[in-house]
């Protein structure tokens, strides 16, 4: 009975793995085929990857879109790590009567969908455009600032900080470190797995962000990768081989970041759950 149960579990997990991996494999295969082969559902690799890459370089502004996405994602990730970790650290380490109330309100904000915030945010950035154009509509800053940190990240860091040994903080204070010194010289190096997990989540979310950049970025030269792919797919006669090649290239940065930090990601997520 136990062996039959184990067989069933492995069959289920294998089927789930195939379903999860198939879209990625289909994307790779489609990038090696012509558009007509993709529309016909060809599932065998072709020999047109080089031709598709040539078309991408000739007809698509890929490099500017990659650079825009990289600027936004890297800046957002760095700022989010700093702000969210400071907030999570403060909520857990320092004592205050209003702390739990404020944190509960922060968690409640997770229930508000971003679509409900878009109009107020757009109006706010529209008014800022007149006085501070550098962070107004149609700037990289207008994409970064609303997503620089989230209630989830603050919650994530607070949960991880619950496992942080308080003796290390007291030892740092006794050695004469300031509160910021304790944070940057003791807390940050010790919580590197939590930072790695949060960095992966933030980078992937920022890299794939579509809706808000679509609203605020109006110039073609400031388009990000998701906007570029959407524009390619909405043309009168889309070349699906080229589209799949661009999607494959756009997937590589997030895949590289995830696989380089995979061990830290698992450890960080486990620590937060505990």
C-alpha cells in the first residue's frame, strides 16, 4: 500500500513537472521555427533560430528595451532591499505601542489591488510632472517609485527577523556600534539568504511588470521588454518566430538570477516560513 502511494505521488509530481516545463520548452522550440510552423503547433526544433535572431536585430529595438528593463529592475531591487529590510527590522526589533497597529494596517493594504491605485497614482505623478519633471510621467523614476517596496516584502523581512539572535545585536551595541552600524555590519551579513530570496522575488516582479509601465511610459524609446513584446504581438501580421525569440532572450536574465541564487532562495523562504 505504501509503495502504491509512493508511485502515485511520483506520477503526480512528474505530470506537474511536465505541465510546468512545457511552456518553456515550447518557447525554445518555437524560437527555432518560422512563424507558420509556430501557428501550426510544430513541436520539433527547427533550423531558423539564426534567421529569427537576425530579424530581431534588424527590426526590433531590443537593446534599448533590455537596458530600460535592467535599469528599472536593478534600481527597484536595490532600493526595495534597503527600505523593506529596514522596515521589517524596525517592526520586529524595536518596541512601540502603535507598532502592531501600524503593521496590521500595512498588511491590510495587501488586499487592495494595484488596478485600484493606478488612477490616483497617475494623477499624483501627473501633478508632480509640472514641478519635478525628473520623477513625473514618462520617466524611469515614475515606474520605480510606486513599486520600490511592498507590504509583502516588509512582512517577509519581519518574519525572517524573528529568527535573528538578539544576543548578536546586544554584543554589537556593547562594542560601541550605532543602531545603523548594528544593522549594516551585523544584521545584513547574517540575513544574506533572506536578502537573496527577496531580491529574486523583487527582480522578477519588476522585470515582468507590464501594466504600470504601459500607463506611464509614453515614449517608444523608454519601453521595457514586456511592452516591446506586447507591441510585437499586436501588429497586423505578427512574426511568431521573432516574438518567441524575443521572449526567449527576455527570459534569460530572470532565469540566470534565479539559478545563481537558487540555494539562497530556498533557505531564505524556509527561514521566513519558520
